[in-house]
């Protein structure tokens, strides 16, 4: 009986323990299930996040202005300043809190930069290796983050309940969560490159380095390549690929230029689908010819430079040396681009000016040439400034030094400046133009061109004289070409004393009539009389160089003849036309002399003998 009671009491005491143990087992099982469920949810969330990142990459969302560098810089500067203040105040815990926040910002910035680089690489059709390098570099940086120090501090500060401790624990949890999320996303991107970048065999495999490695892998070439790579820093594959590139450019350079110029022609004339006349067709072909003439040579040189640049990337493995060479290559490209632009502008303006001069004869050719020379100087200055920028020379310092030394430069170049302003005076005064026959002091000849400093004159004995523009601007200039109508014919015809005066008078009248009706002699019949300019004391004919004075008179009794004065002007100011008209006038005068029973006099002497 006693034992039964004891057993009963023992069962009563043991039953709660057994019930509690079963409940504990059940609770442990439920906790394990909850943890497993939480892990799966987190993995699913991370995968969803990574898939959203890929969708954003495919939609080019990382190429917009959503990533603002200034905001990151501003916040980082703020944290660094606060850390400096806390260090001075010996608030070490606050410093650690801000250090963790700084790591969060830096990793976030690096992650977004990586995504932006992936977008740009996709747009630039980079190979798969390029994408792998970008992502792998970011993964290494995340995996190498040393968070042990902050973990110990995090465990310690979890027990404290104050503002700084709470901020530290919150920042640490955010950092760990972000680090895990970024690592998972980057590894997902690395394993699934095909989801956001299409695989391309030629870009991924058939590239220059692939060709080099294939050539160097041949059993015969491999030992030689190892030897040259060790001693000469380049392999046989490098040389073969470089020679192949140069040969390829040499063979196809003409074809490339032809295709490029054809593309530009189609681009320029895409709106001109129909050509209605032969004149428009000639204009089209002329434009194409000067377009080809303008850019062909710069394009040829640029393509050769491009082949050399590609060869340098293959041969030179030192990135620092390449970084030193490339600015010079960029400067050469800038020079070639300037050359092409100037040639295109020059030929375009010349082509347009030619049509303009044909349509409007008053347009001055030398003004167009002068504008072209100014454009040339401006382009050369731009190239020099670009060269200085590439070489790291401070342009502001040069400008400041020029400002200080401006007086000295002005004094040293006063003659050059005087000649330049002299050329401007010549242009504005319109005292002479290209092709004019002028006389300036002791210089006589045809103006070849008016440059920015000097004017070149070709003399009639075919010598070239260069005259400073300041001298021409301050001297008197006789311009034989400033006449639209009228080159003078002046002569005296001697008639013998034996001729009858009545016949001489008739001869004079016939000569006047012949000149007055001659189609190439200027007279009131074929040149209209214009009114005088209002408010001016000169006639328009005097301003424009129109002379039509026609005079035929019995002028004097000479020693052995009676002289008839002939004074008139040809309609053409051209010297050769003047000679032709003058010859015709002389022939017709000879016919009129015979017609009127007169004879030309020549020096004679008559002796009279007294009885």
C-alpha cells in the first residue's frame, strides 16, 4: 500500500516533466522549421532582387542620372567631418558607428558603379571576359572586407541601450545585410551573364588576344614566343597579328574611304532625291568631288594612325607607358580632324564663293580668301590649346603670363599688327582687288593675292614683289583695272600739205562717223548717259570708270604735216581687246585716207632756189 502510494506520487510528479519535455521537443522542431523557412525566404528575396537588377540592366536604367556622385560625396564628407570631431572629443564608439556607415556608403557606391559599367560595356559590345573582370573585382573587394572588429563591438553593444550603441548595431546589421545581398547578386550576375548580354562568338573568342594566343600555342612557335616574350617583351603572335592588321588596313583603306565618303554623300543629299537639271547634277558631282578631296588625305592618315594604335595596344604590355603615349596619339587625331575640317570649310566656301561670284560680280574674292585664312589661324590655335591640355600644361597660367607680357609682345609685333590692320584697310577701302593692274610707288603689276601681312604683286616681266600692307595702305595707288568701260586711244594722224583742206575736213568727218558708229568704241550712242549722283559733285561714270569721250579735230600745222587729233575710248577695259579694236581703227583710218584723196605725211624737207 505504501509502495503504491509512493508510485502514484512519483507518476504525478513525473507527468508534468514528461509533458514539458514533449512540448520542448515540439517547440524545438517548430523553431527549426521556422529558421529553415526564414532562410528560404531570404534566399528567395535575394534571388528576386538579383532578377530585378538584371531587368534594370536590360532596360538601361543604370545609364540615367539616378546615381548622383555629388550626393554620395556630400554625405561621405559629412561623415568624415563628424568622425574628426568625435576623434578630437575621444568618442571612439561614435567614430566606429560612423565608420560602419561610411563602409555602407562606399560599398553601395561601388555596387552601383559596377552596374553602370556593365550597362556601358553592354552598349559597347565588350567581350564576356570584360564583364567577368568587372564583377569579379567587386566580389573580391566585398569578400576582403574585414568586419571582425565591428562584429565583436556589435555583440558587446547589443546589451547597451543608448543612442550611439543603437546606431552602431543598426549600421552593422545594415552593413551585413547589404554585403550579403550584394555578394549574392554579383555572383548571380557572374553565373548568368547570358541573361543580360547576348553571347557573340566573334566578340568573345575571335579577338586579337585570341589570335595571338592561338599563334603562340603552336608547338613550333611556342619556344620562340617564350624567348622573345622574356627578352623583347613581345611574342611571335604579337608580330604576326600586327603585320596582319597593317596589311589589312593597306588593302582595304581605299575601300573604307570610298564607303565612308559615299555614306556622307547620301547623308548630305538625302533630301535631294530628284535632280531636275543638268546644272544641279553638275553641282552635286562637284560637291562630291570637293568632299572627297577635303577628307581623303586626313582620313587615310587617320586610318594608318589607327592601325598603329591597335598595334601599340598589342605590343606594349605596360599600361603606364601606354597612358603616356595615348595623349600624343589623341593630339594627332585632333590635328587630322582640324585638317579635315579646314579643308572641308575651305573647299565649301570656295565652291560656294565661285557660284556667288558668277552670280554677283561685285563680290570680292580676296575677302573670302581673307576669311579663310582667319579660320585657319583660329583652328591652329584650337589645336595648340588641345595639345597643351593633353600634355598637362596649365592654359590659365599661359593666359595670365600673356596678359602680363602683353605690352612687350605688342611692342615686339607692332609691324605685324600694322600690316594686319593695313590689310583690313585695303579690304574695307576696296582700293584694289586680286587680278587688278596697279602702280604703287615704283611697283607696277598684277595683284596676285592680299594676305594678312603682305600683298604679292606679279610684275609684267614675271617677277614677284611682296609689299607690306601697311605701306600700301599709306601710299597713293594707281589702279588701271578700276574701270568698267573705257581704255583710251589717242593718236595724231599727219596729212601732207599737198592735200586739199576740203579733203582733210571730209576725212576728219568720216573718221568721226566711223568711230561714232563703231560697235567697240564707247560713245553716247552705245553707252547710256546716267544722271549725276544726288548731293555729290561727281558723275557715276567717273566713279565707276566709264569714259566715252569722242574727239576728232584738225589739231595743228606741224613741220611737215597737218595733224588730225583722234581721242576716244574702247568699250572693253581688257588690254588685248583694246589692241584688237585699236588695230581695226587704224586699218579703217587708212582706208578713209585713201578714200578722201589724202596722203600720210612723213618727215620731208623742200628746198626753194631763188633766181
